[in-house]
C-alpha cells in the first residue's frame, strides 16, 4: 500500500471540514449582509448557503460512516443514516424555498429601495472569493484521492459561485431597477426548491430500495456476460443503494460439470469485476447448476 493511499481518508476528511468551515463563514457574512441591506436576493442566497452547510455536513457524516465497519446490530452497515438525514434536509429546504419565494413575490409586488448597497456587494464578493479558495483546494484533493463525495461537493460550490455572482449583479443594479432584487430572489428560491426536490427523490429511492438505473444494471449484465464460457444464465438480480454504498446480489447459472472450487473461483472473479465498476459495492453471488432453477422471479438475458 502506497504512502499516498494511506493519507487519502485524512485528506478527504480535511476537505469536508474545510468545506463546512468556509460555508459557515459565508453564511455568517450573508446574515450580516441581509440584515443591513434587507435584500431578498441576499436572503435567498443565505438560505442556499444553509443548504451548503447541511450538504457538506451530510457528506462528512457519510464519509465517516463509510469508515465504520458493520456491527452485530447493523450487519448491512450504517449507510442509510445518510438517506434519513438527506430526507429531513429536503423537507426543511423545501419549506425554506417556499418561504423565500413568497417573500420575493411580495417584494416584487411592493418594491422598495435597498440600504447600504456597497456593503451588500462587498459581502457577495467576499463569499465568491472564499468559494474560489474552497474549489481550488477541493480540486487538489480530488486529484489526490479521486473522491466522489468531494467531487459532488465541488460541483455544488461551483454552481453557488455563479449564483453569488448573479446576486451581486442584482444588488449592484437594484438602485436603478428596484424589482431586480426580488426577481433574483425568485430565481434563487426556485433553485432551492429544485435542489430540495432532487434531495427528496434521491433519499426516497434509497429508503424504499429502488433498483439501479437501466444503465447501471446493464453494466452488471455486461460483466457477467464476459464470463459466457462458464456462466450460462443469470436470475434474481437485485440492486439497491444505502447512502452511496451499492448492494448487488444475483444468481448465476453455471455448467453442471464444473467443480465447486471452479465455481467459487469464477464467482470471485465476477465479484471483483463488479466491485471495480461500482466502487465500495457489496456483491453477493449464488451459484446454481444450469437448468436446475426453473421457476424464478427475475431472469436476465445475457
């Protein structure tokens, strides 16, 4: 094991701690900016920053939980804690998005001049600078670790940078067009509502054990098909996610004349191939002699 690989988990945790710390600083700055300017767009951006803190915290929890082995009471692991947290988060942010939307619409109906515009612009510039610093550090961590969690977090903050730029422009020009602040607030509120819907769907799919997408299932079938000389059929393919951890199980139908040891060796090779395509997956395979299983629930064509 290389020295660099040993340090990957620690580097990933540092990236998440950095993400949470910077997001908290940005949130504090926006609270101040919203208080002194009474800007709806800054308020909407503040709600979005709260989502950032929550998402980064959930990513950190997921990362730490993935490093905790299953125990006697949780033999499948603890990954669904992440789904429960995301579900609760989606409810909170959907309600926050609606509240922000109603506030922005009311401001659109009754426009008013903003106060201390320069302070509002400076707050957004400060937020954008911190976001750039964070994204640059996350890019470094991704190059070192290839972490999917850090990659997802980085994408979220890149989008936030563009949103902060939009809010800054709306504040800057709101002295000339008073409705611009409310219009920008509506756009950010719509983004928050859409993001909360995506979180809700992601968590719900995992909590009810929805199957993988057709593309992902196709990858599994393609891997098993590559062992066609020994594997003649596949049935009872069942897949699900718990947090970011994939669970995959299926029966393979093998030539009846091969030994138990040979069947075990082939199964191990298939498991390793599937795990290579699905990082962190838990793969379970049951071997059947070809033709022995006639009545099955799900038979797949190889």
